[in-house]
């Protein structure tokens, strides 16, 4: 018997939208940060992006996709989404809000579609790597396809 292909919610959503992507699985039993994942898979760090989920003063949720070596600038990010201020979503709330676990969180296919912003430099890339929707999986796609799949906008939100 052949091994059944594992499809995450993110992959099913990309398939439904007919968005081309590739994926790669790797051994991972617990959270590893994006830099460790990039090193393990031999990806250039500037092509690997992490997904951050924040909450605003109004109680809204916002998703930011930024390079793994960068930090979010909360003032810039808040301005981009029209909030007075933002803070990181508490880890204990991540799965309840997004449907994903830490280290497997991706902007594609969350429980609800939240306003999403991709760091503007991604526009210059032909491909990027993001979490595939579970620990041990990375999806590779074009930034424009990620934008299309998540209804995101590109903006400068890093320090």
C-alpha cells in the first residue's frame, strides 16, 4: 500500500483555488522556529516567512507574514490595519482563534479569514516558504499566490 498524501487545511484551500504550490515535510515533534526549519531544509533565510497573529485594541485579529529573521514593528503594523495598537495573540488562544498550533500556523485556511499583511519585500521574490498548516510541513508558493489565497495586502511592517 502506498502512503496516503497528507493534506492540511491550507493545502486543501490552495487546491480549491487552483493555486500552484509544492510542499516539503520534515521530522518535527515540537515547536522549532523558522530559522531552525530553514537550516534543516536548506532554504535561504530570506525566502522563509513566519506567520504572526496579533490582536488590536478593538478586539480584532490581524495576521502578519514576515521574514523569519525580522521582527514586527507594532506601530507600523497597527497603522497598516487601522488600529491604535496591536499585541501578539496569547499562545493559549492561538489554536482556538486560528485552528493551527504554534509552529504550524499559516495565513492560509485559518478558521476565519482575518485581515492579512505580507511584508512588502516579498513582492520581489519569485517564491517563498511558509508553514504548511502543521508542524513538520512547509509550503512553497509565489508571494502573489499567497496574497491571492489570503486576500492579503503588501506593506512594510518590520523594524
